C-alpha cells in the first residue's frame, strides 16, 4: 500500500513539473453567455482585479472572487477601460449610436450621443488616458472624440478600404491601425501625434495578434497568411523596434490547452469543445468560456515554471 501511495505521489509530482501548474481555484459563474456568439467585447482591467464582459443585453463586471455586477444596456458594441474604475462602451445597432461611461465604484453614468451610425459599423475602439480621447475605427475611417472638449473629428479616411484594429500606445503619442483593401492585403499604420504624420510600419503584412497595453508591446503575425508564410514578431509601441518573438517555455495550461503567457488569449473550437480563455495582465487569473459553463480561475501565476 505504501509503495502504491508513493507511486501516485510521484506521478502527481511529474504532472506538476511538466504542466507548470500546481493547483488553482475554480469558480463557476452564473453568467449566461451564448457560446455561439459570445461577448461583443471582453477586457481585463489593468490592475488585473476584474474583467468587463460586454454582451448585447448588458455589461457585467466580474472580480476574482466571482462576484458579478450587472449594468443593463441594449445592443452592446465595444468596450475600453478608462482607468481601473471606469468603463467606456459603445451601444446601438451599428455599435456607435452612444458612448456610455460607467464608474463601477459609484454607479455614476455619463452618456454621449455619438451620432456616428450613418458612417458605418464600428470595428474597434481605443482610449488614451493621457489624451482623454477615444478613437473609433468605422468602415474606412478613424473618428476621434475628445472628452474634455466634447468634440468629434475625423483623423483619416481611406475610401475603398476597411480600417480596424485601432489602438493607442501607453502614453498616447501614437495611434496604430490596420488598413485592408490596398492590394487586397492588410498593412499596419501608425499616426504620430508629436510629428502629426502617418507612416506604414512594414512593407510586409502585419496582422494584430495581441496588444499588451500594460507593457506597451504589440504582437503580430508578419507575412502572407494565404501563402502560409508567417512569422511571429513583437514591437515596442514607443520606439517601433521590431524583433522576432521568442516563444516562452512555460505555458498556462487550462483544460489541456496551452496558452502563451505573453498573448494572454486563446480561442479554439472543434466538434468536442469551444473554449475562449482571457488571461489577466498579471497572469494570475483566467476568464474561461465554454459551451456548458463560464469560469473564473485564479492562482495561476504562483505555479508557473
């Protein structure tokens, strides 16, 4: 019997060593998400203490303990964290009828009439705290909204294209976006607010994989996906230095799926399962959606190799 127990203990230790995850806490959430469509947007706060989940029927704030706050809305679009207590989100049939800002501590709500629905459908949204400014990618244009002046403007419009994946760098000196349609390909552009100039960052195609707002780094697929000539790169969003990505040996493993720690997201679907994982910035927690349940998993970071 003692030999059997030792053998089991040895196997458990080997499992711990090979997976890099010793144990973690799992909380099943009472959150009804249609697995086929999922949230319209989902983002962790920069302090990694809570996640905002935007559905068509409401905004849900979930903390690490599994507590849920609901803010009813209709036709949720995209969301951003303005800081660790305020969430901005777009609502409307095209995603750009109104901008709602909610202070999740006080419940205070601000509503701005965007009036941008006639321009098209919103594909992405970003916010710069330094500039107190929102950027909206809508069809072939980028629209800007300055909160303090309550003023809209058009930064750029390129007819015959689709503009998306808009995002600021951390200090708001640059705004990045992808343009699809030129030579039927997607290229990454940057607008430098200090020089007030646009530039294309690479002669090669760059597809946005993940933007780490906290570390000010962007991760991209470089090359032609049709020809399957891709390599993974990372870019410093301040200096614009590009280098080949070095894959991490340690992985976060959830339900048998390996997640690259720097990317912090995983989506996969097959006949067996559909799963969508979003890791917090500190790598301690994961929000996990699957066909039959929604979970908050905590205690991950202490157990990575």
